[in-house]
C-alpha cells in the first residue's frame, strides 16, 4: 500500500565534495536507465542515460555506473555545487513501455 | 522554443467537481504521459498515449480520464471518482532518439478544498 508522508532518503554533502546517489532497479531486461533531477515545484529534467550494454557513461560533472549483476545504478556528481540540491530519480525503460521511476533521493548541498 | 506547456500551474477544486488539466507540446513527439506525484514520493503513471486517438491506462488510472484527439494535446480530467486528487501532476512527452528520455512540463498542482 501507499505510505502517505513517506520521507525521501536524503544525502547531505559539503560543497565541493563528490556525491554518489544510488538506485536499485527491478527489471533485468530493461534497455535503458536514466537519471532525472527535480528541483522544488518543477518538472524533472533529464541528466544522463546509459544503455544496458554499458557499464559506465560520463557527462559534464556526472558519471553513471551500471552494475547489472546486482541490478544497481549510481549517479556520481563531481565537485557538488549548491545548484545541485534537488531530488534525483532513477528510471528504467524496456522497449516501448513507459519509464518506471524509482522513489528518489534528496540531495542537500551544505555551503 | 519547443517545449511542453501545462496549465493551470495551480488549481483549486471543491469536492465533487471534475477538473481538466491541459498539456500541450510543440516538439512533434508521438508519445505523451501523465504522472502523479505526492509529497516526498516518486512519479506514478496515470495514463499514456503513444499515438493520436489511442491511449492506455497506467498504474493508477482509476478516477482519471484522458483524450488524444491531436498530436500536440493530451488533457487529463480528474473526476469526482478520484478519492484523493490533491497532488502534483506532471505531463511528459517522449523523444525516441534511442533512449528513454522524457521531456516534462512544469507541472500542475491540484488542491481539493
């Protein structure tokens, strides 16, 4: 059942440090894994994605790691900045079916 | 600029009233989606449409209805049958460039008084 008022997992990091946000996914047959960033009161924004046949992909200040053995996905943010404070969602996609989103992690950057 | 526009941004409704949330995109995307987000929680799929004049129920379709008469538009009606409609509603469209990237609107916050 649904838990009303469930608090998101929170990660607090010092400005300038690296952040690692983790996600466990459910479908070993998913084709793509995607990370989204959602700032308060706004829609999610695409950050980076990775195909299921890759282990690692790098973007600007971000790296996504995929471990298919344990169905684990992580997002690494280098030199975390105050503007990185947001809720981060992982999502998985198989074929033509809609994205399935994880619960989200709130990142708080301490200046 | 291309994008997805949701309106209204804030909406108040009395119990027993139906309300319709607008979602318009000029990205020429085929697929469109409606998600519901409750405080401190993830996104749950309400309805989606992969082509004009066709749509499918998502995980929490009860109490909602949609139409897809035009490629650009995918309005969501929250009916009086929806028991707990207060939430943040997000519309998205899909760009098939070989990944799963969804483009989201800015959301509509519905409050039932």
